[in-house]
């Protein structure tokens, strides 16, 4: 872990781990075998918005 000390503050500026799950190849937006597929975002947005639609329907039903 790399820390920066400045006027009584401690700021973490970096860390490393041999057990990290981070993989630069999985995070690329460029072409490749594991490149990000923009179609995945549509499903994520729809699923994430489900709770908001449910809340809206509940409020409408209760007359709020």
C-alpha cells in the first residue's frame, strides 16, 4: 500500500494484491474476445429501473 502523508492527513494513493480480481483485459471498451458489449447495458438499466417502476405503481395505487 502506498500512502501520502501531508499536514496530518494520510491519503492512500495506491495498493496492490497478488489476490486481486482486477483484470485490465476484462475492462476494455476496445475490440477483443472479452470486450464490453454495449447490449449488456440495456438489460442492466431495465433491471435497475424495475424498483423505480414498482415504487411508482405502488404510489399510484395508494393515491400518493
